[in-house]
C-alpha cells in the first residue's frame, strides 16, 4: 500500500522528523482518528455501526476494544455486531486513568498468537489505542521509538499517567524510550 506522508514535525530547530502511516481506504479514513500502520494492523476511535461493516469489507478479521462498554459512545452490542460480520472480537477494559502493563500484555499476547490476522485496535478517540499501538510496534515489530512516537503524536501527546505507563512497559522490555526528536522526558525516580 502506498505510504502517505502526513507531515513533518519539528521538535527543535535542528532535528525535524518525518513520519508516515499507510493511506487508509476512504471509508476507513472517516473513522475517528483512524491510523493504518501496516497491511494487517490499524487503530482508531469508536467506529459507528456502519463503519464496522466497512471495516469487515476491508478484510479486517479481528477487532480489539480497549475501553469500557459503559462509555457513552460505545455500542452496547458491538461484540455481537462484530461477530455477525464474521470478525473475531476481543475486549480488554483499560481504565484511562490507570492503565496496567498486564492489560497491554493481554492485547499483545492475542496479537502474537496470530500475527497475520488483520486487526483493528480501538477505544473511544484512539488515545489508549495509539499508546498500545506504539508499545506493540516498538516491542514486537521493531519500529523505532522515534517513528512510533511521531505516529502517536498525530493523535495525542500522552499525559503523565500514560507517559509513565509507556515508560514502565518499555523498561520491562529493556527498550530505551528516548530518541533525538522525542518530546517527553522520563519521570523522576520514585521517592523524589
């Protein structure tokens, strides 16, 4: 699939970084904050009922939802809808104010069990999902921290809670979160 250059972000006057995600099909581009990372992996905000049909029509085989079903924008019967469309459905409820490494690993384990399944990871606005996507791509797909961070920044800049969560998971996997253009700093050591 043709790469779409989304733009150049300058984190300082001397270190511009370009980033790219794949160009999605037009009907997928209408989903809130849809990001296509590869032929088999994408993330997004909450799709509508009709958009789930478009997702199935584009060959997606697995939907992973990482928010709570009581969210006002959530579809209460999304699991049934997704199954009726012939896709696998998985939910890992992640509290936005308290993401846990084990929740990320539950998602990553399902991805690793069948890497070839075309998967859409989604939450409500693609904040949780881009953070999980960042981690998955860096840890399991060998995407650079710099590239994955630039892609995540197209949706949001993680707050302190999510930054600390990301750093914790990266540390558990011996990955340095720093890069020349990264616009985050490690949290202070505990007790300081």
